[in-house]
């Protein structure tokens, strides 16, 4: 049993189905059941990643579809859908009936609980090839702001990824090195995100991984003071926790002060070993709810913040409920069928397409 503490209602707001949809005979459909049963989870949320260029991950519309299937199969699963693209780079004029505000409406009609964006991660940013504050995204942000739709956005990455020291063949192969001029600089992405907020100040936006600002809490606090619906999640990035530990008292004060802006997430994914998921969940939970000293991220000891009880409850589930909804939205099967018909030609992997067809038969009758 993970989460052996007092708070018995937890939502892991940041999980993925990634890599592939089958793992030693088990498939994704109930891929998080074991995890949910191991802790006092009120619910979990899958952030779909339907955009990307290559690699093992099926980063195409199948990722939205599989997340929707998971919602049908399990009432404890929320899912954030993602925008998808015809080409990389994407010429905005060539989107046609896939304009991003149209996609947003389709995803909401299906019954997604919010939107996930990975477009601010420098490697995907480079593929998509459009500024985050450009007209291509603007209609979508305007609608999301108007409707109070929650957006979970990955923007930037740890600053180390822009240094020569990290530009090793291994990191370059993983797509984790941004020293080349083809990538935006960290501050350029920050500026674009702030332009989005200036234009849409009420946007319900949660920036993943503490917005990679764990080492500059004053700057993040100033953004929170300016934008009332802005938040972050504590999904590791181990480097975040190393920064927190360096200024533990200041970090605790920050977490207590802005406890209505911070949400739990782990980045656990299917398929992955349960042990890793349990470890991630245990470390993030204990960090919020205890003052235990334990071996934490990046092989360093860390000491939990033992936040005020009210702050613990908000971070572990109440903020998610307030910003997203009380329970996962039901899937509108007709809308999902329509989406599958429209987008299945963009599914690149034959196995994924076969699974979409199999579960359409089973679940969408
Ligand atoms: Zn993630």
C-alpha cells in the first residue's frame, strides 16, 4: 500500500499512456487499475500525447482515442485530450478542418476533462514549428478561457538541457539537448507563455513540473499574483526537488502560501513497472504530508515539507477537483466514433490502428 498517511483522498493528475499499448499480454485498457488499487486514489488523470514525430511512442490521434477508451472502462479515470497535427512543421493554413479550435471542440464533445499540451517542450515546439502565442493557437486558447477548460501544459525543460555539458550523444539521441539554434531558448518560451496569459488572463492553466522554476520561487509567485487561474504541478523533474531542498524553509512557506495553485502528479506511464510508479507516488506524497527524510530524486536525500493539513488536501486532490471537475465526464460514444472516423488516417502504427478497431467494436456499440 502506498500513501500510508492520513490523507485518504488523492488524485494523481498527470499520467500517460506511452510507448505502446500492450505489455506482455496486458493492454492499456485497465493499465492503471493496479496502481489505483494500491493507494487511496479518488481518481487518476491520463494526459494524452497525440503529437510528436517519431520514436517508440504512438504520438498520433490514437493516444487520445486510447485515453477515451480508458475512461469508458474505468470510472476513476479522467483524461485530458491533446491537439494533433497533419504535418511537421505545421503550416497553419493547411490545418483546414483540423483547426485547433475545431479540435478543441471535438475533444470537449467527446467528454475529455481538459486539454494536455506538450507543444511548449522544446523538441515538440521545434517539430510543430509555431510560436505558442501565434494565431494558430489563439482561437483555441480564447475558447478554453471562455469555457473555463483546464489546460495542463508542459512548457520549457530543465535549464541544463540548454548547456554544452548536457549535449552528450546520449542526451542528443533522447532529444534532451537544446544547444543547437534550431531550438527556442528557455526565456523565449517563458515570454510566449506570458503573452498567452496577457491575452487570456483568466485561462485555467497548470504548468507541469513546477514550470521549471523551482529555483526561482519569487518569479513564480509574481506570476501567481498576476494570474488568478495559473497553477503548477509537482510532477518530477528530480531537479525540482533538489532545488526545493536547498531552500527548504522558503519552499515550505511558498507551498503553504500558494497551496491552491499546486497539484499532485507523478508522470507514471503505461507500460512501466509498478515499482517505479509506486516509488514516484510515495516520494511526492511523503514530500507533502510528512517531515520524513528519505532517499529522493537524483539519489539525494530530501526532507518532506509537512504542510498544513488544509494545504495537503488541496494539493493532493481538492485543487484538481476545483479546477477540473468533481468526477470524470462521461464519454459521448457518438462523438468519439466521429472523431475516430475523421482522424484514423493519421494513426501511423498498424498495431495501434488494429487496437482502435478492436475496442471500437467492443466499447462503442
Ligand atoms: Zn508528463
